[in-house]
C-alpha cells in the first residue's frame, strides 16, 4: 500500500552558561546555530534524509549538507550521519519510489546541471547525473518516468548582444533605430530596480518561463510537454502515471493585476494539449491526487487578502473534475499548507497556530483535527 507521510521538522537552540543557567541569545551565537529542514522519509520508512545548515563564520556564509537518520517504527535508531560531500553545498533531498536513489541539488564547479543522484542501496558510489534530468525530479508512481521544470535552452547570441539583452523592453512603443549603438534603456516595467542593488535589471519579459519536461527514469532525451507564457509549478502525477497536473498563473507578468489568477492544468505524459481544469475566480495551487485515484485535494484562495481553503473534488483518470469542489476548511480560520494524503483517506497539512507550526488532519465532513501538540 502506498503511504504518503507529512513530516514536520522543528529546530530549537538553547544557550547555557557554565553554571547551567539559561541566558538570552547574543549576536555571536548566530554562528553556532544549526538548522534542520527539508525532511524526506524513504518509501519503506527506514531512513529519513534532511538538510543540515550551519554558518561558516570565516567565509560569512551558510553551508548546507544532506544527512541521514535510520528509523525503526518512526523512532530514530543510532546517530544521524552525513550523506553528501562536506566540501560541497547540497540540499533538497528527494527519494525515488523504490527508495534506491536519492536526488539532491548541488552546484559543483562549472557543471551547469545542479541535479544529482546517489545510490542508497548497494553498490553505492559517487553522485551522478541522469541524462536528460535538469530540474528537481518528480518521479511517476510506477517509477518509470521523471518530470521536472526548467527554462528552455536559448539560442546562442552574438558577442556583446547578451550584455544589452533586456535593456529595451520587448513591448516598448518607441525603440531606438539601432539597438547595438544605443546604450540607454527603454523601460516599461516597474521591476527595473531591486532594493539593495545598483545596476538596473533587464526587462522581466525576456526571461524564459519554466516549462514541463518528462524523461525516462533511466535517462534519455527529455520531452518538452508545455510551451506556456507562464511558469509551471506544483507538479503532481496521476496514480496511473499517465497524466501530470500543475499550477500556473497566466497573468504572472501583469504588474497591474490585483486578482488571484493561478489555475490548475493537466497534460498527458505523452504530450498533447494542455487542459485547463479550473476556471473559478481566485487562485488554485498545490494539487494532491489520492493515491488510489478518484479524488483531488488542492488549495484555493478566492481573492487577494482572503482566507486560503483546502478543497476536495472527484476527478476522472485524466484529472477532469467531476462535480463541484467541496470546501473542507470553510469554518476553519487558519491557513492550511500544501495537502498530502495519508495512508487512509484523510488529508494532512501543517498550519501556524499561536506562534507554532502544527500538523492537522481532516477527513470527510469533520473539522480539521490537530495532530501534534506543544511548542
């Protein structure tokens, strides 16, 4: 039976004097802090990978590594151990469906591909790339395919042109006669400047949007499934590994848009038409497909400043909605995070409450139930 587990990480930092008395934090304590985040439990529940963040005082920067902890019935067994090279920056661990591979993100030397894989099961070995995978991997449930998003590769430009790329907005009404000789700028976007930086930014419309790609799990040539005018986010596979859902905002570059306009979409793993699944006012995001199929949970925000709610709707095998979505948190006054299905028919998510972050559970018509307690 497929199990989806939501794990919350908590980091505490205590400072004591030589007499064992607690004291307040000092600026120098910043360099002693250790952060734990991005937990990922192996499919069989025997290992948990996580990112450890420390502060390098001499270089004045953060350092991240992937660590592991063995588990037995959900409890730690033995001491945690470092899993990635301590001389490299590593983060964002993700497991393959069979638990044999762990992917992570790491910028290494001049290598442009930051997505790496390590074998957890024998024979182990060095970190490696899977041909065609150039973004954070999202494995299909059957383990045969990997979906990811990235910006499409751009054509090489002639020398000097790239330095001025984006200086003249692509939607400008007036333009210079010779862009190569004009050192000024034509600005149509309010995002031409960023706080804390002196140089002007290129026009944002020149940035290629992140598109959806899929490749065989053993590697190969990636197939581009989308060519959209907005970024693809929140990838979610169908239980039969034939359809991929995602979210995106067609008006993400409209600086004057004050509405919530993100939608949910679906596309076949084999390519073809991208289908719009939602059309209601407001934004939809974070789709979570029930592992047995038939149901989809997602987040919905009707308008700017309004409460975000957890929605549930029946779906066809290709993601098409059947009937009207039901609001599971309509009478609940907290903000749910991205939903995940538990091993039964309940949905779990985290939410902030009283300065803490806790795990909640909701099933059927019942109100959300707080699962974890304490500070």
